[in-house]
C-alpha cells in the first residue's frame, strides 16, 4: 500500500475514534436536555438509513442479476432467432432462479408477447389486460430498467419486488423484458430484525396512509389516520420525502417519529420510538458505542489497508475485465486507447490495431452448444495472449470479436503479429469433435488525430475483406482507403 493511503487510513480512523468518543461523552452530559433532538435527528434517522441501505443492497444485487440476463448473448440470440425451442429459455430461467435464490425469473418476448417462466409459458401479455400494463410501460421507457412492487404473474397471491430490465440487440431494437422477483417477505424479515435489535416500531405505509407492511408484534391500526395523536400529521407525512416529528400516544407517552419515502416502492418507511425506552438505553448505548468505536478504529488500522487494496483491485478488475475470457472488456478499451494514443504522440511511435473473430462461430454454438463456444473463446484468448507482447492489449469487443492494440508497431509489424496469431490458433483451436477452428483478422495503423471508432472501422473493413476472400486469413487496410 502506498504511504499516503496508509497515512490516510490511520488519520481517518483516529479522527473517527476520537470524534466518536468525544461526541458520545458530550452527549452523555447533556443527554437530559438534548434527548428529544438526539432521538429525532440522529437515532431514528440512522435506523431509517440502515434499513434503506440494506434494502438498496438487495435491490442492487437484483439489478446486477437482471442486467446480466438482459445482456446475456444467449437471451438476445434466442429471442432474435425466432424463439426456437422454448425449453431452452425455460431451463435458463430455472437456472437463474436456483443459482441466485430468487422468488422468480422471467422473460417476456416483444415478438410473441409470451411470458416465459421456470414453470413454462405462463401466458401471453396483452394491452387489454390491466395486470400486463407493466410490460408496455417498460417497453416505452428510456431507462434500462425499473423496480416495482406487484403481484407475481405465476402466483397472483404473492406480492413481490420486481426488477424489470429491457432487452435490446446491438442496434437498440427492443426484444423484450427480463428480470427477477424477490419476495416482499424479505423486507418484512429485515423489519423484524431491526425491531428486535433496537426496540423500535417499524412499518411501511402507502401513499394513502394504509399500513402495507410491518414487523412482528404490530398492534396498531390499519392506517396512520386511525393512530391517536399521529392522525393530525398525516398530510405532513404523506407529502414530504422525509420528516421528523413527535406526538403523544394514547398512554400519554411522547413518541418520536422519523419517516422517509422509499422511491423504489413508492411507500413511506416509518420508524417510531417512545421516550421512556430511550431513557433506559441511554447509558448502555453510550458505553457500547465508545467500545465499538475504539474496537472498530483498532481493526481499521490493522486491516484497513489490506481490505482497501483488495477491494479496490477487485472493483477495478470487475469493471475492466471480461468475465468469461479474462481479456480486457469494451469499457477498458477506451481508457487504454487514449493512454496508448498519448504515448504514441509523445514518443512519435506508430500505433496499430488488429481485429479478429472466429470463423463460423455461430455454427459452433449451434452444433456443439454455447459451452463449447465459450471454451473456443477461452482457448483463443489464451493463445493470443501467449503470442503478443506485454505492451500489447487484448480486448473482447463483443461476442466472438476481439481487438489487439499494439503500441510501437507499424502496419508491417502488426501484420507479422497477425500472421503469427493465425498460425498459433490454427494449431490450438478445435471444436469438441476435433474439427479445426479458424479465425479472420484485419489490420490497420492509427492515423494521427483520428478517433478510436475510426481506427476500429478501418480495421473492421480489412476484417470483412478477409472474410470475403475465404476466411482463416489476414487482411490489411488498403492504403489510402477510409
């Protein structure tokens, strides 16, 4: 770890520990005078924030799963190729549901309007059916996904949290909607856990003030309009994104309330705590908080550096590396190209690009399955990486198309490298049946001032010429062509 990072962690941890202990001690001595504001402005909002953060964490995981489904080559190819053999998508959805432990997984086709589910084709959605309005809403929206709470099509008695993700092809054409559902019971379990830990009443209400979800032991009325003392604040609660207030309940006790809107559900989270309960926990909370702060500070000093380095490295790898092959991904190429272009300009060195893809890759997938196709891609990447220099960069551009960005390499040197790659892959690439697999390559040299897209386009033109001339060969850009 760099010295500055280590120093930053130590200073931040020390400030956190010292500040937390000092704040806790000051709060203790003035607790009787500031108890009300402390509960209203700190304790309840913190509980609300924690619940909101954990809900967002589960939603983020669900969004990532739905995004993977929406961008899965299998899903898009299957939908684009006429939805042959519905059992393929049904098995795929069943695997998603089992692997990620979701309540449901689905795909609704734009072409046929069929609702595919792990249990089969559930129905055909229609504009005339109110329960299907969500699909046509997603179909017309600009955002890639939405989150909503609705009854499960496969089990109308079950209320679920759905992540509906648009599926589009490379040209932006809408192919359908896919995603997963999570049981609302998950959030209810979270409420029960926080009630046990903090002794606070936690529940959700909708835009009309009706109680939609609550934890164990809830004995309140069905709406906040019926809650003695709280009813007069109904308008304030339902028209504000967040608010803090206090009221006197039927037992004459002062109750502090914090509310906040959960946009993904369009519900309000309400957290309540009576003053008597807070008085009993004041001293215990002070001692526990000080001990926890000191303990956390010590742990951060010891393991913070290692954790930060590991987490940062993993995030960078996830953001820039293709999961299947280990090559750089499309997002990373833009950064790498800009860096290479600056180096080439500063050193007055040539910069070249090789584009390559697998010949008849679709036939390999169709005849031997997508797993065989994946193995071909993995072998291709391993072969290419063993033949190029450390200064060269291999990037998976999409599907079976790859780019090799070569620094300090003119057109001739790049052509020689491409020939070497062609020879190496011809020895190693095989289908499960043992048939040789060929590749086609296009080579172009960077022209000062041009964009990455322009360079890729010229290399692609050479690649297309190699395809046209019989595949399994290398073609270089035509001098003077654009």
